C-alpha cells in the first residue's frame, strides 16, 4: 500500500483555504458526491533546515496566494491570473480518452466523477521556481480511470492536453510564450502510481478556475509544471511525446522533472525553497529528493542517473 496517514505534517503548514479563492465557481456536486473523504497522505517527515522547525512554518497568507498562480494561458503576471480566469467557462466539461486503449471515448466530467468518487490527499507542492506550499486536494487516483479504459500492452506513456480556448485565454489568443494547447506527459508507471491523482477540488471545495478547474493532474514528487491544468484529452502512447515546456526550453525543463535538490535549474539553485507566506527572516526549507516522496517513488527510477533528472 503506497498511501498512509501521516501525522507528521503540522497543521501550520497546510495552506490556508482562503489562499486559493473566496469565490467558488463550479457546482459543488462535482466533488461532493463522495460519502466520505479518505484523509490520506504520503508526505515525508519534515526536515529541519538551518535550525528551522516545522512549528515555525506559518500558514500562507490568503492575500498572497490568491494572486500567486502560474497559468500562462492567461498571463505571465501571477497577480492578474485570478481575475482573468473568471471569464473562462468550465461547465459543461468532457474528457477524451484515446490512443492505446481498449475503451476509447469522450466522457462527460460528471459521469467520470460519479464513477470515481473523490477522496482527500494532503500533498506538498513544489514549483520549479523554488517556492512551495502544502495543499489538501480532492480527487481520485488516475490509475482508476486508466484501468477502466484498459491500456493495451503497447501503451508506455500517457499524454495530457489542456483546453484550447483563445477567446477566454489572452496568451493563447496572442500565441505567446508557448505553443498551445499545453501538453504534458508521464511514463505509464508514473501515471499508474497511487500518488498520482486527478484533482477536482481543494479544501473540500471545487477547484478555483485559476488553479486548474475543473480537472487537473497532481504528481507530488515532480515540479509543478508537470501538473497540467484544465485537462480535455488523455492519450496513451507507445512512445514518449514532446511536452510544452520541454519543447520551449529543453535545457531548463526536462521530461521527468522530478524534484531534485542536486540538480540546479540553469538560472537558480534547487537545493532549498521558499515556503509561501514565510517572511524574510524565516530560513528557506531544504528541498528533499522527490519532494519527500522518495520512499514511495524512487524505485521507479532505479539505475537512472539522478544528476540528470530534470
């Protein structure tokens, strides 16, 4: 069993619910159908850094993170994304599943959620920009959906495609920064891992639009850009696809993107991270290999050179 309840994560580290949004845009029933939430976590024990202790890590101020999102479809300015995202329509929503599967098709999101009820997972989230937070997500294991559509033996990778909506997304309309739509991918064993989830909510509420509503990937041992937002297509492939940031700057954004303090970004160190909401007097948190999930995921990369895990 990969998932275990972890009492070691202090409540003070869980990002304040107000951080994400005060406005709830999606009908609550998208995630409220579950009779109970299985509160589980696979966060590794907190490591002290420069004398800092977990008790000194304060909740992230709501006013900071409500306007602190990376969502380049809307803007490169974190402070503008929340406002811009409100015009984006997320209902109705469907997801196409195709490729090397026995049961391809297009499925309405409400149908998916009725088949795979939500549970809660409290995960640490680490951005490639060297900041981090802790989020209680609601969602379901991706492998449940994949097992339902039955991957063929030829399936080795899973490709995810985000929505293309230039009428609502200014950066798509301007054809700026990336080649749209946004694309990410995992190896099949990564996608089938029990820690990998499709998230539909946070803090018991539906996902805010600026955080990837109505459906996003969450892979807690990888840098945040792997956790693609607003998914409309899942494709199983026999070969590794190119992904958006890897195409844009392959020397900066590798395919695996596993959190690794030993491998610096070309422009900054990844050995430590800024916990959102901490002040200038709070020591940075020491970054852990695989974001602290190594005991659960490291075996998937046995024999691979960790120095090139970017």
